[in-house]
């Protein structure tokens, strides 16, 4: 059976149509789940309250092996009829917003506004809706499906949740595919994982009065030269490679040579080789900047380079069965699918050679990672996207067909 025939068979199956009817009938419940979960804060490294609530939701649906692991991931297994091979369907629990952020949902018509409502809280609720629909329709799949709410996808979380899952889960050797449901847009299928290396670089010196100690080494000058050195590194457009000095801090007064200054740096590439090349050039630039400052003035600058992030690059070929099934499911709903690169939880399985994609939760959204983040929960647009992603999940999990 071709990819298009597989998707057509699923979409034409009475059980799939019954599942879609359940998605429609329970749309308001799904929206309420979005609101409930969004209003439980889940800042970086503090996802515990949302994880506890989601664990209870998974348990209420009668999944097997419902559990929370050592790093905070919550999960449950929907048993298939095959040999125990597993498809992971995940959505991340954390948001980018710090503790204390107002996460109350504001509703205007069919739009919901709140930090983190689309990235990735909607997906958590949508995965619950998929589970309810599959159960109500009596859908059976060959593969087991492990539903996961994972921690640490955003920022300095460094994909720690999914990294831990693939390193320690007792059934990790049975995982044959991975789908992270992340943000609304279903037409954007992520098949490429952008790798990143992140560093915190601290420059230290003796400090002193800006006038009386003039001529003493200045950590700020060394940091500025290191930043300028990074800015001068030429990187290829293909494979896409980028660099950024993103956060700087330090100093005590306008009339004092600082004792300590720090910069945080983000290096990215679609190629592991180019990423390593960029890292070497960056580190050489830091070393050169410190040496130049120490040669130019009195005293000694010392530098501490601390890795704070390491996301592996990876790629699921666009022609791989999992990618072709996703594209066919998206196209069947009238979208124009595209294959794209990004940095998501799928980076981890991609880097391990496990077929993996980022798919969407349906509907529309915007202003992600801002306080004015929003999603549109208008029923027809939402259901259209949800049907595409549900068909993808069922195709990859090998839904039982006549």
C-alpha cells in the first residue's frame, strides 16, 4: 500500500471517522484542558505542578504503566496488538517564562491569550483529546503508543526530559518512532534538528578605579574583543549555521573597572561538523581576546568557559516513511506541507537514528515566547489540524485496517 493509500484507508475507516466525531463533540473539553493546564505555571526547571496535574489526567484515561521518572517526565502507555514496538507521542510541559509570570488566560472570541498557551500547552491538551477519541472509537494500533509530557524542552532545559527518556527508559530499545506535538502549525513538518552549543563565558580581573587604576586589564575589553571575534566568523548558509552573543552582564559602577563580566553565547548548525568547527573558532577567539588584553595592560585576565547547553543535530530524511506519511496526512486536509529545520525534542531521537518529527497541534497561533502569545480555538480550524495529526499518529503506529 502506498503512503497516500495508507492515509486514505485510515481517513475512510469508520473508526477514524468516529474518532473525529469525538474530537468535535469534546472540543469544549479540549479547550478547557488548554486553559486549565496553561494556568498552572511551568517555568524552566520548575514544571512540577503542571507535571502532577498532567499525570493525573493520563491516569484518568486508563493508560498502562502511568509513571513519573527521575527528571519529571510523566507518561502512560496505550497498548497495541503487536510485538511491543513503541511510538512515542510527546508534548513538552515547560514554558520559557520565569516564575511569577501571570499565566491567566484571557479569552477574546475564539482566541486565547496567555504566555505558553500555544507553545506547548495546547499540544498537551490535544494529545489527551487524541487519546480519548482513539479509545471511544475502539481504534487499535500495532505499535504501543507511549504518551509523554516531558520537561526541559525550552532554553537551558537542553532537552533534558527527552534526553533522559532515551537514556534510561526500560523499554527504550523498543522505540521505533517519535512524534513531538509542538505548536499549532500542522503544515510545518520538522524533519531536521538544528544542533546547538551554548556557553557562559566569565572574564575576571583585579578591577579598580576607572581613573586611578587606568592601565589595569579590563575584563570588559576582553569580552568585547571575544564578542567581536565571534561576529567576524563567517558561517555557511547551507548547512544553515548561526552564532549569537545573547546575554551580557557584570560590572559594579560607571567609575570602576569591572572585576567580573559574563557573556552567554548560542552557536547553532544543521551540521554536527559545522557546529564543531564553529565551536573551535569561537573558543580560539576567546583565548585570543584574553591574551591580547593581558598583553596590552597590567595585570591578568582569567576566563572561565562553562558549557550550558548541547543539543545534538539530526535529520529524518524527507523521503523516510514517517515523513511521507505525515506529509500525506497534512495534504489530505488541504494544507501545503513543508519540511523544515528547527530545534525541538525530536533532535534527540533524530541524533540516535530513530525516525522522528515535529508535528502540529492544529489551529493557528502567534507571538510565541511573548507575553501576548495566543492561539485560535475556532472549532473548524482546530479540528482540521487535529485530524491531520491524528491520522499521522495512527499511520505511524500502524492502525489496524481491513
